[in-house]
DNA sequence: TTAAAACCTCAACCAAAGTTGAGGTAAAGT
DNA sequence: ACTTTACCTCAACTTTGGTTGAGGTTTTAA
C-alpha cells in the first residue's frame, strides 16, 4: 500500500500543500529528495512525517527555522525511528505547555482587565495609566515580562 | 498624575514600543491623534489602553486588521467606557478559549502521535501513511479540520 | 505517437508587521 | 542664544512563509 518512493505531486496532494511549498521546504533544508533520470524529485515516505511535524509545529507557533534546528537532531543517514521523533518532540511538549499556561494567563487578564474598571489600579498588567510604575518600565510591559518568564526556553 | 495629553515619545516609552510603531498604527487607523501648533502628534490618555489591547490581541494571534475591526465597534465621538471595552473583548474571550482548547488538542496529538508507533494506525491525525484515508483527503489534513472546527468564528 | 498532465528552474511578487534612514522642523535644556 | 533632543514625512528595506508566472522538459494516458 505505502509505496517506496513518492513524486512531488503525490506528496503535495497527500499532505494538502502545494508543490511550490515542497520546493520551498527543500530549499530551506527542511526536507530532502533525490532525482530520477528526468531530474524529477523523488521522496522517501518519511517525508510525510516530516511535513506533518512541520505543520504541527507551525500550529504551535514554531518557526521553520526552529523546526530546522529540531530536525538537525534527527539522524542523517538513516530513517528516523520512533525514539528519534519522541526525543525531538519532547521540547515542543514543554513549549506547548508553556504556551497553554500563557494563554490561560492571558485569558485571566482579558476577563479581569480589559473590561474592568481598573483604569486606576496600579497592578493591572494590561493598562496602568499611573506613571509611577511607568518610570520603572512597568505598565503594559508587565505582560511581556510574564511571557518572557513563561517562554524562556525559546 | 495622569496627564491630559501625551506626545509620541512619551506614549512610546510608556508602552515599550517605538515611535515608528505609533506612526504605523496611526496609518493603519488603529489609533488617532491631533496635532499641536508645531505639527506634532498629541494623544488622549486612552491611546494607552488601545495599545495595550493591541498588544494583548497580538499575543492571542489576532491580526491588526481584526483588531481594527473590533475597534470599529467602539464609539467614535467619545472616550470608550468600561462597558464598551467589555463588549469588545467578549468575542476575544471566546476566541481565546477556542485557542486554548485547540492547543490542548495539539498537545494530545503531540504526546500521542509524533512520538508514537502509530505509523501503521489509520486514525492518527498527524501521520497516516496508509493511502486509504488519503484518497478521501484525510491524512494529515485532519488536524486542519479540527482547527477549522475550533476556530470557526474567526 | 501525440496530447495532456506533471514536472523543472529561476525570478518576481505578496502580505503582515514593522524598522531604518534621509532630509528637515520644533521644543527643551543650559 | 544655542545646542541637543524630539519630532515630522516619505520612501525603501526587512523577515517569514510562502505563491505566481514564464519558458522549457518529462511522464503518462489515449
């Protein structure tokens, strides 16, 4: 059922992306192919997993550059095993956890602050019109600090 | 403490953004200013809240265009009240909830699929090398569908 | 065997969200 | 008064993640 080699068109269709995107990814060093006699790209089936991972990573807000770095930990000469992928994805699980935690924090702020009467509150992380904190670089910047704390690993 | 009018430089410093960003936002219609006698921008203090909201929105993955549309619901002729902001932020709370739910789903996939042995599973939404589902346009596309379901409001 | 579909390269283009720089004016500090 | 800092406009540039098109070759299907 699963064939040994794939053409660009088949991969593209299968993954729901454009052929041009495959060219683009190859150019960026995210996927690899070899050529047949007529100079057309051929892929090993594991390219499908790579693309799936790229797409999942993008949904987490991970850039292609970061994906590339993560891919660098995969073996070069052999098809990655389950363990290889597992190892690679562990960082991302943590990142995702942080992202989720951050979103929850943001939700709290959104519920409690944007629509609240806190225009006079000095502690509101979304809006603090009192200049006493601003001089220390606080004000709306607090949220940024929270993000940096949470996403430090990146 | 809170002054009645603000200059670009003060707003920028206070919000931790560049002056050029303020110009940019004004150009996009996200904030407004008037000019003094020397053609310099002056802001009402509520510009701070606007910028805070823009920044919070961006952290949720909301584009400036979408922020602009949301701002369109705010009153034009008077400074927005607490209720105005509350109303505006309600949609975003739902969006954020969806985003969080989606992230949790993604985490589940990440834990269960990327690093699993599911290369032969037909139900894996991240990677399904068996062509039976692919012919129906499923495979890695499933994740997209999940996203669309979850984010339909956008 | 011939037409259509798929593929190739390379360069140019797109959108979002800004940033940078040039050339000049206004305001503030000493 | 003068010098530094802040401000102005406008155009061009940057990055990310691709897409589009021109001009030409290869594969596939009838």
